[in-house]
C-alpha cells in the first residue's frame, strides 16, 4: 500500500538511498577529477569541458576552433559519445589527435574515463606536449553538469533552435559553467528566440558567466570566442 | 597507484558497483511501472511517453495534438522538467489539465513520480475519466530511455537542427520507442540533413519503428501523426 496517495498499488520510495549512492559516486568522481587537474597542470595543459544537448554544435565549434588555433597551439581532443566514433573521425580530419571515449550507455563522461583517454592521447603524441585539451562531453544538458572532469573551464552551448527558455529549465549547467555559447545565431530570424532574455536569465543564475553569440555559418562571435580561449590559456600559463 | 595505466595518480574503478546499484534502481522502477500500467488499463487511459533532447519540440507537438484531438478525446498531460512550470502553463492554455512534475535535478522521470502525478491529475478532474495521457519527459535523449513509466507507447522526437546522425549515436531510445517524429522539417533546406539516411539508420536499429516527418509550422505530417494516435488508442480499447 502506498501511504503517500493510498491508491493500493505497491511502489517504491527509495529517494534517500539513491541520493546516498549518488553522493558516494560523485565523491569518488571528485577525487579522480582532482587527480586529473594535477595531471593537466603538471603537463602544462589547459583543459576545457564542452557540454550541450545533442546537436547543439559542439563538434562544429571544435572544428572551427581547431582551424583558427592549430598553428599557434598544440591541441588534442577527447570525444565523448555513447556509441560510434563519428566525432573523433571528424576531428582527426582537421589534423589534430583525438581519442574517442564511448561510454557504452552512460549519459556523461566521468573523471576515470577522461584520465584513461588523456593517457592514450599523450601516448599517441610520442612525448610532444599539448597546450590545449578539449573534452567534448556526451550530448546531454543534465548529467554532465554533475561531473567535474578536472577541467579548468566548462563551456555550455545552447543553440537557437532549442529555444531561449533553456537556462531556467536547466540551471545546474548554467551555474557550473564559465562560458555560454549561443550557437546557430544565423537561424534567429526563423525562431521566436529572444537573445536578450536568454542572456538575462543565464546571468541571473550565474552573474560571472561569459556569453558569446556565435554562428559557425556566418562566423559571428567566433573571433571573440578564440580571444577568450587565448586569454584563459595565457592566464593559466602565467600562474 | 593505477594498475590500468601506471601513471601514479590514485583513481577509482567502481564500474561494477555502479552497475549493481543501477540495476536495483531500474528493477524497482520496473515494478512501479507495471503498477502504473495496471492503473492506466483499469481506468481506460492510453498513455504515451514522449522523449527528446531539450528543444526538439515536445511541448509544441503536444499543443498541436491537443488542438486536433481535444474535441473527440479527454486528454491530460504530465509535464516533466528539472525546474520551472513553464510547460504545464503552456499546456493549460490549450484547455486541458496538466500537472508539472519537477524532478529537482534528476535527468528523467521515474514511475513513482508519474504515479503521484497521475493521481493529482485524476483528482483535478472530479471523477471524469481520461482517454489519453501524454507524459512529456525531461529534455534528455539518454537517461529517460532506461526508465519504463508504464506507458503504452513511447515516442522519440529528433529535430532537423540536431542532425541526422542522432539514431546511431543514441541507439537505446530508438530501440525502445514505437515511433520516431522528425520535427522542424520546414528547416531541412538550411541544414545538411538527410531524411533518407536518418530513416534507414533508425530502422536498422528498430525495424518496426513508425516514422513521421513533421513540421508544426507548415503542418507537414501532423495528420498522419494524429491518425497514428487514434489508431493506437482504438486498438488498445478493443483489447
């Protein structure tokens, strides 16, 4: 019998247990994330964790960023996906090393998988060091926001077709990110998408969030994004 | 020390434990889902679980479906979101009852939450029965696919801006769904989106999948979708 509603159907009330288990897993992940961060710092690598829903344009942003920065920086990519290595293939075509991390069902990357991937990536470089590591998370606006991967900065993408209501509906990822990229801005004319509203909502959740309005098609905002990456990396190297 | 890679950083290998815990939670969810299904059947309600990434157009599809069917069927909606009741408000404006289920961080609905929501929905109807229950899941193409809510059919949306590569990258939701709705078809001219490829990939994972190419803007495919809902409901009632 269900005490909550008295309907006569047996059901479960395991919320407390679930939270305990999750907290233990999150704690273990945090310890591994701290290890990754030390590892990145020792090797002089600046790590960026990129999060978004499926199809917001993470891989396309990476392709554009690699094109713009690969002559001045040594870049590597860890590609998170549930299945397939389609995205790592796309990245390799741009001339930088990429390791595909397939989670086999899991909805986010974790620090242990990133640790293993980073070793594979470094191994493939024959001793040459990286300046910049991009970690493209599994396409998911929810779960990845709970898992620190040891990154220096976290970037979230929301594309114009998804709608301007997403920050209020998915606040955790906004609160834990350093930058928000509004992608596919060339499509704004076809949607009821209010750029000022999404900026206002996102900043109300995270006042220090840096926001870029970008289009891989027209190039809008990409120079500003590259400038941001360069300045963050320079600041990290100076520490 | 890490045996896997010998790098000297302590880290975790808890995969086995995680799987055990998840399987216990999934089993508990399945039991509650079976309860929901009995509940729906006893009350003569046909339940449809709608899954997609954020911003693929679940709520818009519901608005169009309610407009088309509300004079012939008594419809109710459970609206799943992590935060806010924006979507339940949109549905109520169409003149049908809606209960907002906010998961407070969780990335999917579960059967217990649906059970509670269904009671609240029925309570608001003062004894009038529903014919059709839509359960709009949290915007997430991964986690909801693991959780049976007791629905009769599961429908997944993939919008044109997300890209035609999504079935192969997110196979679980394709394998467990009865229908795939390709939404925002009016945008196909602006994207490198291959409708024949997405159909072929999806059918290779799930040969009995019913596929609809739709646009809420032009109305393409909506009559076929309404016909499908009517036929499924009629079949269920005849059993």
